[in-house]
C-alpha cells in the first residue's frame, strides 16, 4: 500500500487524495443499502489522471469504483471490495451546447439538470429527467442508464448519447460514436458502455443529443375509484394517437400517506390518481386534452380536473412530489424498487403487488411512471427490525419474480448494482448472463473496475439488513 | 444509563436513521459547494454522527466537519424526508464540546463571551457605548488609517470597519418599556430587542418600534428579557441556552401580548424552537411552546397588519439577502419581499441563489474566517449581477457580513447594505390611516 501511495502521489495532486477516516466513511455509501469502507478517495479532474490511475490499479490489482454524487438506488458506486473510490463529481466544468448540431458536450461531473437548463437557453431540451436530476451527475446517469417521468414520450439516457470518451480498465483512452445522429461504423460500443454501471470503463466525456423544447405543457389530474379502471384508461389513452410527456400514478396507500402528511384535499377513498402532462404546440395539446377528457367519459367513477395555469399544474404535481416524504413518516427505511412490466400488464402487476403486500404483511406503497410500465413499489420498513427486514427481503424477491413472469424486467431505471445481482439469472438465463460476463472479462481482465456489481457471487442472496 | 446508550441519545442516533442518503441536500449546502467534499455536506455529517454513535470513528474525526458547518439549515428545507438536521448538529456540538480538553485561557474567554457578555444587558450596553465612543472620538479613523485593526486577532478589524454609527449613551438609556400605537390599536405585541441588535444596531430597534406603533401595535418591552441563547445552543452549550430561554419565557409570560416580535432572523428561529429545546421537560415544554407560538418576525406582523404607506422615494435598485434561519426555520419567505416591493425605488431585483447562506452564520465568520470569506465571495458575485445598489437583510450577522462583502468588492461608493426595518423607515413609512 505504501508503494502504491507513492506512485499515486506522483500522478494525482495531493489535494485530491483523501485518506482520513472521516473522508473514507463519507464515500462508503450511496442512496441504497450497505456501507463499505474504501482505502482512499481520489477526486479526478481530467482523463490523463484517470488513465494513469487505472494503469496503476491494473498493475497492483486494486479495485476502483467511479462515483458521481452518490444518489444511486442500486449500490452502483459502493466500494464493496475496498480499494479506491474515484469521486468524479468535481469534474463539472465543461458543458458546451452546439445549437446548430443540436448536441451538448459535457464532462462527467456536470449535473443532469444543469444540462437541460443550459439547453433551454437555446430553445432546446435534454429530456431525461430522473427525479434526482438536480443532484445526480451525467456520468452516473450514463453509467446507470437513468430514466424519469419523461421516459414515456422521450425515452431514457441511452436514447440521447451519440458519442463517448472512455478510459478502459487497462488505462487506454478510446472514443465511441461521434457527433452525428446517424453512425453505423462498427459495433455500437456507445450503447454497450451506457448502462454498464461503471464496470467496463470510466466515461470522461459525453456527446448528448438535444431536441427542440416544446413550447407549452398542460396537466390533468384524474381520480379513480377503481384501480383496474385506471389501468384500462392508461391503455386507452396510449392507443388513441396521443403520447403524453408524462403519465404518473399514485395508489391509495400513497394518497392516504400524502393526506396524512400534508392535507391537500386528495380523495382518500380513491384507489388511484393519474397525473398526465402533455407537451407540444399550445393549440395541439388543447385539442389532445379535450380528446383525453372524452376518453375518460367512457369510464365510470372517474373525476377529471385540468389545470388552468402553471400554478395549478404545480399544485397537482405537488401531490406526487410529496409521496416520498410522506411515506417515510410511517417508518424510516424505504426500499425503493423499479421493476417494470409491459404496459398492458400494469393491472396484473397491481394485483400481484396487492397479494405480496398481504402475504408478507409489509407496508407496500405503489406509485411511479404508469405510462411506461415502470412502477415504483416501495416498501416502508425499519432496517433495525430484523424480523421485519426478513419479510421485506422475501417480498422484494417476489416482486422481481412477478415482474419477470409478466414479461417485464428487474430494473427499469435504477440499475442492478449489488441489490439485484442475485436475480440476474432468473431474467437472463445462464447463457445470457454468461455472455455478459464474457464481455466483462475481455474489457477488464483483472476485474479491477467496479467489481461486485451486476454479476452475483456464488450463492449471493438479497440482504437488506445491516 | 450506560455511557454508550447515553452517547447515542445525545447524538440523536435515532434521528440519523431518517436520512435516506438521497443527497438532495448537496446542491443547497454552501460548504459542500466551496469545500468540495462529502465530509462537508449535510449527508456526510449525519453519516459521521451515526458512525461516532456506533463507535466506528472517534469524536476527533467528527470535529472538523461539524465545526465547518454554518448551521444555515438550508438542507432541512431541501430534505425530502424532513430530517431534523439542526437537532443532530446541536447534539454533535454538545458531545464535541464535552469531549474537548480546553486550555485554561480558552475556557476563560469562552466563559466571558457566552456566560457574561451575551446574556448581560449591561455588558451589551457597554459594548455599544464603547463602540460609540470609539467611532465618535476619532479613534476609529486613526486605527483604520494606521492599519492597526488588520493585525487584531481573529480578523476582528475587518468587522470593526463595517459597524454602524451608534447612538449616544444618553438616548440609549432613555427608552421606556411601553410604546403606544399611533391611532387606533389593533394588536399588542412584545418586542424581543435581542442582545446584538440592541447593542450595535440600537437604531434599527428604535425603527422597529416606530414601524410597529405606526402600524397600529402597542409595543411592550419587558426589561427582564435576555439573550435568546442562539449562539449558546449552536455551540453545544445546551444548559446555558436553556437557562436563558427560561428567563425570556418568564419575562414575557407576565405580559399580555398577541405576538412576540423580533427583527433578527437568527434569534427568531431560536425563539421559535424553545419547545424543542425543552422536549421531555413536562413543565417547561408547555410553557416554551406557548411562548414560541407567539413568535413573529417584524415583516410578518407588518404584512399582516397591512397598515403602512411609504411616502419617500429610495434612490436605487433593491435586492434582498434573506437570513437562513428566517427562511429555513421560521419559514418566512415572502413577507420581506412583499414589503420591499411596496417601497418606491428603482425596483426590486432578485438575487440568484438568494437562499444560500452568506457565510456569516453566528460567529462562524470570526472562527472560520477564510472559509466564510470564500462563501461570501460567491454570494457577492450574485449580488453584483443584480446591479442593485441596496442590499437588504433581516438579521444583524448577515448585515455586517454584507457590509464586509461590499468592502471586499470595493463597492462602498455605489452599494450599501441595510436592515429591512431601516429601509422601511427611510422610505417614509406612515400610517395608512392618516390618508384615509
């Protein structure tokens, strides 16, 4: 270690190397579960530093974990085998918009929301909008292929990346893709790197596609007495020729939790609330909103409200925003899942979740991105209560099973990380998972880059207890 | 109680579990922005408190991260799960305070500051009077010219140059304890004069009374009131903070008032949290809660009474630097701005990130001078971008800090900092009833 320290201090300025116990504990966690103490934390600010460091780590066999601002819900940046945490968050100075090319070129530490803010100055938009966009770095979003409410209409992070600069685990600096929308030269390594959770390379620059910013938005709130009806309404809208920008759902447990937390006058006897946002030309969305209203008249027991202005729209979205703070008032620990099913299976998934809630007697709340099948079943519990956490673990396992059986997936937008690794074979099969493993072995022969993620250890199980 | 469990209690270990480590506090934390590492973020600090409670680190590992915290509590406003960061911070300060092996001189000077000066009206008056003497006698000019103050310990010289002109001792002593509403009385309020406000910003207090009476309030000033204890609580001296709080509660219980008004954002926040301070104390918790339920900032009362007109034009563009504790703890956000918009001026222009702490933070700018100046410099950049020539604040510490910022930027000729109350008086506040 001493020899290594000497080598590191030759390539990294001393102010960027943290070794105190307080510093190490401060990079031992993310927004998911578990805490792992790294040997040191290094803040990097250019590709040469990263390249030299990875060459060194590869020689000495030291694990390296890239980290943005630690908002991961799947354990992406956790230093599970000790080693070096690479804090990329301070490399946030480069953000250039090229309005004529409709692209942005960014360094990995830039905040996701900042990219959109800058794009808006040119009448453009960077659509991916994870709810943590004002905290999360683009590097982290790229690694995890993050989504967000706008995923329904606009897709997720991977749909907006056309070029990358990457440092490989062996320290080589490569470029993938480019600045053009069309590009079929060779394998699409860009798409391979995006969503690889920092296991194949460290992204040092990204070229992102921008789209024209829609001039107007309109918001509707629909209250359903019957959950199954709301599922049918979602399908009906999506097949009517209208594609909303966002379509969010809150189940009865979320509604009650919000009302208890901050009374907004939500109907607590309703089984679901749908929030729909349309964007586009003002006249077009006016017309589309009328059409949606018409569709709703076919359903019984639904009440519809359309926001007159931005302030009223904001007050509707406030209800959805308050779900998270409201539910943790019940109990402090929040196990937030993002299992995703084909849209037509949303009602079935709700039924399954209801059964799981009763079977394991857990406080299960469901909200999320109904329009794209990406529900967020959240279990509210207390991680100090071992007996309860064992039930929670079983419930989570069953949620994954249900999603996969319905033709869905373990994770829509949070990533696999440490938590979902044990379930990979269930979704991909042994051969499918093995192909992924082989790719990892070729890119990272010494397994130094973000080890312990995506791929399960022999006999690994989901553990949420500390 | 065994000591491990005792330590967990004092560190509010249970409260740390309410943090889900989402990181939403990072972008609003001034020290995370300037110090650029997770140990200087709210999430990092909460985690370290938890680690100390679990005996994974030592108290000394926690000291720097806690001491560098401004205590602005912007993180509480940003927190989606309502973690009570202020409580965790004060618990950590108390534990560190007790763990520290202090030198004899440090003990004596601290005891002088916290036990003698801040609670004592006489001391505060003396400081005010000495400052007045110092300014009027020409010593200030001489000291400034010779640069002596630059060599003063703790950079006090820097702050000394931005102190306001003080009234003579004669007018200071002359204040009666009841001021009647001009015109018909709408409410009766008690006024917390605040120790620093009363000593150094006496004029502002006089203006506060002036505005309140013009707005239709009878103003009572109980003479037994004392320092609110904010600085004591923030330094981990909970016992002292409690005994000061008791004196204030007793002083105001004797008076029949609708509201208890203050004009210092930081004090207001502490007064509002007396209930929290006495949690679990059967007798005092109720009394403290009664007291706290009446606490209002001056801007709240003036907005609610809505009885003032502003007759004189103020020359310049106005911007507002709110006090952190006023917005993050008292949750008073709109009232000062709506008052400022009523003033005839060249307009009100909002500062980018105005909610971000200016780096004053109690005595932070004295004990962590360099860190504080880095935070101030980024604040001044935003202030300059507004092109405002009047920076309005609502707390004495912020006011001094903004004055210092103006001086650091060399803008003394074109920009000034002023307390909200003073600007309202300057803008010719009169009772509306005179017109109708």
